[in-house]
C-alpha cells in the first residue's frame, strides 16, 4: 500500500489485530472446553471405577460360604465379651503387675492385628521393656492385610534390626500380625530367634472366624486368596509357639492352636481375643517364652506336653483330642486343606 493514506494504514492494522485477537480467544475457549470435557470424563471414570471397586468389595463381603468352612468359629453372641476392652483405659492405671528382670534380654518385634495400629500394642511392649527386653514396632503402620510390598518392607526392617542389635529377633504377632510373623520368618529365618503368635488363625479354614467378611470388604481380596504367595499352615524353620484361648470370640480356637507339625507348641490361655494385647496372663506367658528363648529345650515346663505351659490340657470343655465340639472341630470335621 505505497499510496495509502496514514488513516487507512491504521484502520487496516487495527482490523488485523482484531482478527488475531478473536482467533486467539476462540482457541482459548476451545482449549477450556476440551479441558473441561476431559476433566468431566476423568471424574466420570473415577466414579465408575470407585463404584465397581465398592461393588466388588460388597460382593466379597456377602459371598455365600458353605457351613463346613466356618466350622468351629465362636458364636457371635460371645463377641459381647470382647467389648470389655472398652473398659481397659479405666483399668490400666490400677493394674498391678509383678515383672521380674530378665536374665536373657531379647530383641522383640511386635506386629498388630488386622486394622490395628502399633499403638494398640504399646501397653504390651512397655511391660516387656520393663523386664529388660528391647521392643521394636513392625514399621508398617496400620495392618490392612498382606501384599508383596509389605512383606518386602517387613523383611528389610527385620534384617536391619537384626544387624543393628547383633542378635536374632523374637517375632510376636497378634491375630493377623501372627501370620505376618510366620511368613517373614520363612523368608528371613537367619534373623529370627522365635515366633510367637497370639490368637492367629494359621491352621484350618481361614473362614472359621467372625471377621472374614469385614476383612474381605476392607482389603478387597478373598481371605483364602491373598495377593501374595503364602502357605499359612507350614511351620517356619524356627521355634514357633502358638498362644490360643477357648474364650476367643473372634477366631476358632483350633485354628489358633494348630496341629503338631504346624507349630512346636500351643499354649492355652483364658483371655479374650482383644485381651491378647493386655491380659496379665498373656504378659507373664510372653515373659516366660522370652526367658527361655535360645536355651536348651522348647518350653519352660518340660511336662507341658502338646498344649500348654503350666496350664491343664483341658480348658472350658476343650481338649487337644477335640472334645467340646462347640469350640474345637475334630480332625475329621475340619475343612479339607485342599479346599
């Protein structure tokens, strides 16, 4: 436009900038629309995925179960006794415990039960520390069930504690924590002195308890199909002791006591399932087991036999032979191991 007047140049220049502005606005608006559409689609997919996961968890919790797989589990009405745990904060300050000093100090790793935090095990840990033992948390926070990553982390922590302390570690596991203890001892037997389980369902049917449905809902997997390779009934290659109670209202006593070959000894106690974390009898039994760790012989009482350490073989109508079918299924009535 060599011959154009100055005002015409200005008008043409202004029109060009207006076109560019409108074009940029259109692109920005289109970008906003696309981003909004993608975000809405993502939200919809997340909601659909969450609904699918929730539906799957509900289905797991409500799945039918043949009666033989729940044989021997405690009656639900007995769960009322477990509620006495709610009074524990009021009783602790008044509880008198005579704790002797150990002559055989041990390093102990304590593993909480399902959905429990290590803080739940703190009272028990302080009693063991008062006797002169060194306690360590398991390092995984709340126990929300097993997977390979948790087992790897637990095995590494066990190895570090073993190296730092310069002695093998005693693993104490309550309920589901006992299954962790048994399995990690199979992976790192060179770092483990002894395994002690408390109310742990390592034997028989994993559904012979009153918590398998909540477990499946919260973990998202079947109780007999965990996302990790395990053989629960196979004994770790170290000394293994099972504490069980006929008063346990959560786990079938036979599943917590096991059979010969699945553990070295089973010790009968009188506590509830929750009581394994604070009961005086449990604490004294653990102190006896720690005192005997690494010493000749398996137990503190050579006459204890198959099912005890100073306690009679018969407890509340329950015997090793399987009498008292209300609590203990017999060998013949126990669900098949292959099922």
